C-alpha cells in the first residue's frame, strides 16, 4: 500500500503487542532491538519495584533519515513494539503520510516473533489514523458522516464512538475494535525562563483539530499457544484485516 485509501490520511502511530508469560525479549534487549529495527538502541531503561508497580524494560532509537522512532517495551505478560513519527519542527504534529509504513512495520513485527517466546496466547496490531479539520465546528458534520445519521451534531463536543465486530479468518476469531474520536491537540512552549524568545512559558504555539480513527485488531484467545511461525501467521491475518479497515470511513463500511 502506497497512498492512502481513506480520507483519514495521516498515520500517527503503529503498535504491535504480544501477550505472553515468557520473558525471552528481556534476555538481550540490545541484540533483539538491533535485529528487529536495524538500529542500536539510543537508550535502554530498566525499572523495578518500588520505582514502578511492575518491572519494565524500554529500549528506543530514532532513525534520523526518516524521523521514525522505534520502541520496544516489556512488562510481565506483555511485549510491545511501537513505531511512531517524530518532527523536528515544534509547531508541527508529526505523522506518516506514506501508507507503505504499514507493510514495512508488519515486516519488522514478523522478525520480532523469534524473540517474544513460544507461548504467546494473544496478539494485537493497533493503528492510529487521523483526519485534520479546519476547526471545532467541523466535528459535528464529520461525525454525521461517520455514524450515517441525519441528527444535527452541530456544536456537540466529546464525540466518541467505539464498537467491536468479530471476523472469522481460517482458524482465528479476530476482534476489530474500531474507535472514532474528535480531538483537539495542542503544542505548548516549555521554557525554564519565562518569556524566552518572546514566548511566555507554557504558551500554546500550535493547535490542530482532528478526528482520530483507531483500529485495534487482535486475536480472540482460544487456549492455544504459538511458536514464532504461528505468530507470524497470526500477524499476516491481522495485517490483512488492518488493510481492509484502513479504508473504512464510516460505520456503514464495516461488514
């Protein structure tokens, strides 16, 4: 997939999750990170109780040529791979415009399967899309299109709609948790010296109005466990569902 197939034409984040009782990913996080992303981690953080409620391991790095941040996070029972855009311009909200990032990220997640352990009982592929709007007055009309209703939503706030519709693919039942929400994002100037460069500390220097569309595509636990090959097969199924859901612009598109 290259160009967007949807009016939701910004990708704000991609995330893969493996739910597993094993801790294989923590054994040599530097090697794991390098194998999955092709980068050495810029930083590795390890925290344990009482500093945190549960042990947590986070490794991350930024690919300077693409402005992409990769992050692996491990807590007991769960391993996550995050792929997110970064911006060097503090006034701009970063996003991926090339939808080719979806199959590229999926390939990295497949390579991660050899490090997640052999008893993963559930997997998830989460994608956050967004559509920019000129101002808050556009939220109501946009949600009318999403919901397919004639009711006047002009002036409405806190617009959120979420539902789950399961699809059967081969031996897998797959949850399609889809969520649309009206959001106002702000960038604030943080300065140790109030009034630095003529901008008051804490001043809002950027605002964006958008409707986010988050798809959490995950397997319904069925009591089975999967080795690396099985996990890759699951990811292929999740990826195929994501590719279809990307094109959904309204509740009526979901079959």
